[in-house]
C-alpha cells in the first residue's frame, strides 16, 4: 500500500490483516517503487496524492514493468480522474472516504482475476492471428504477446467466448466483476479502448471488437463480419 496518510495505512493494514492479507506500507512513491523492485506482490493499493510524485505517473511506471493488479485510492473521486487511472493501467479505482469492506472486496476481485486459472474449459481461443490463452492468461497477435491488465483480459475472454453475439455493458460487467454497476458507469469503454489498442491493426477502425450503438459490444468471429449478419433474435445478453 503506497499511501502518505500513515494513520489510514495502519488502519487498512490491520483490517486487511485480520482478513488474511499481509500488507506492506510505504509513505511515498520512491519507497513504494523500491519495495516493488525488491519483492513480489500480489496487488498494489496506490494513492494518487503522494508527497514526492504523482500517483498517476507512478501507476504508469509500475504498469510498464509489471502486470501486478493496481487499485487506485484517492480523495479525487471525479470521473475524469478515474478514467485517467484506468487508461494508465489501473485495474480498479476507489475514492476516499471508503469502507474497508469495499476495499477488501475489490482487492479480492482483482486477485481472483489475476490468478492463473485451470480446468477443463481452459483452452486457447484462436481467431486468425489472434490467440487468447485462458490457462496462461496470455494474448498474442501473430505470435507476439500483447499486454493487458487482468480485468481487460477477462473482458476480452468474455467477448471471445461469446463471439458473434452482442453483449451489453451491464452483461459484460456482471460476467467479469460478478456484481451490478450503475448504467452510467462508462469505465468499461476505457478498457475496451485499451483492448483495441492491444489487438487491433487499426484501433481507430476496429474489426474484431465492434461497438453496437445503443446496445454494447460484439467480438467478431471473422474480421470481415458485418453487424447485419448477426444472429437475431437473441443476440443481446440482458444479464
């Protein structure tokens, strides 16, 4: 946990510790980055307002070096700040003041998404040059691995597993997070944009992850698939 409010850090560390999580705290960006370089961590709780550097900048630095899940924690709860954090690679965003139980729930969610999954259904999904390995949680285009956060991987996998079907934003969020979200929450659009940047030849004109106006998103089985060719009715998931 990288947070300059030592009283808050101590409270969070005690609460999470009682719930089975071991917490290491640092009060500034330099100390946090040094800790991340010296040891392996399962997740990072990162404050935006740090005394020595901007938390968004630190998020960018951490993400360039590691896929460790990041939950941003800040008093700045504006939607624009949340979107900036997500665009820089954060997996989740929680404004202060917050309920420690909600932080614990969000941490558990990102930890579940980041762990390698195994089981009978964990196979490689192949769509032309695109490969989605659900067991190793890796995405490759023409043999080159493309980095995605744990949340973005799960979004892509959910879309690919339902290739050719339209999924609403609400359905996608419920499939990935397992909980309902307000209809006005547009953070999923930010993650879709990041996915397109990773897998599309031309992210500005996507051919694999398509937007269905007024409904949601479609993963095209073929890059030449047209919206008019979708199965109707029943293409829309209203979870």
